[in-house]
């Protein structure tokens, strides 16, 4: 299996943009990867954007993002209130907001939803990420849910056991609104990371997985 590094001496990883439709999406989809990247490089600048919230969910979003980004050099947390489950019908407003994001921040890496996610809000964000950021490295993360839309990802990030546990602890410490959901369990999150760890032969046995639509391997010149 070929391994690549996120950031090299000639093209260091400095700025990351995280996009999530709902207040726990980024954490579930790529929270372990964010924690691992920050452990390797606390000098990162990270912009964390949540598109849908209500009063309680907004508080959870800010609290969670602050915890996950504690080691970042600079962080900007944005929480918007686009109507949950109606993203395809307010696409113009969301696209206008994407254009604002593009002018204020130039990321080296973008995390967004999987293009073929069955949740309509998730798909809109994925499509607009590719529509807006045309020459960027984009990784699409996965969210386990009732729809059963998990696929076969092609990009894996090994996650240490301690970081796996920290990710899960942050989720359960923060998202009280989700604890009564039948899918929101420690076994769900740990089990998915374990499965992806098996598929990628991760040293710890755990990994997060992504879909990379376009990856260009530099010749080093």
C-alpha cells in the first residue's frame, strides 16, 4: 500500500477548511484526522463551518469545535442557520455563502461530505465545495446513518487509539441533543474506525476513511 504525507517541505499543510451540514458532522466524519493533524502540526490555521443549527445545537457546535481545535494556531468557527433538511431548496443562499468563504480563506485541504451521501443537505455541501473550490485538495468524509450509504473509500488516515477515544469522548461530552438517537453510540463510531483500520492495515487498528476524487502526485520538482 502506497503512503503519502499531508504536507511536505515544498508544499506544507498550513490551512484547512472543514465543512459540515450539521453541528456534529465534521466531528464524526473527520474529527480524529483533525486531532491527529494538530498533534503533528499545532501551527495549523483551521476554519470550521457548520451550516445548520438551532439555539442548542449552535452552542454544541461552538463548544465542540473549540475542543477539537484547541491546539490550532488560529481557528475561526462559523455557525449558520440554513434550514435543516431544506438545503436543495435554499441552494442559492448557500452558494452565495460559499463565495464569501472563498474570498476570505485559501485552504490547502478541504473536508466535506461524501458526494453520494443519501442526506440531501450533505450532498448539497459536497457539490458546492467542488463547484466553488476548483483547484483544491478535497477529501469527502463519511457519516454512518439509517440510510445505509457507506461505500468503499479510497483514502485512509490511520488514527491512534488515544485519539480515537478522545474523539468519542468529545462527541459524548458535547452533543446532548443526539444521545437519544439509536445510531449515536460509542460502538458505532469506534466500530467504523476499526473497520477502516482493517481495510488500511493501520498500525493501531483504527483509521478514518475518505473519498479522494482527484489526487495529483507531485514529481518533487
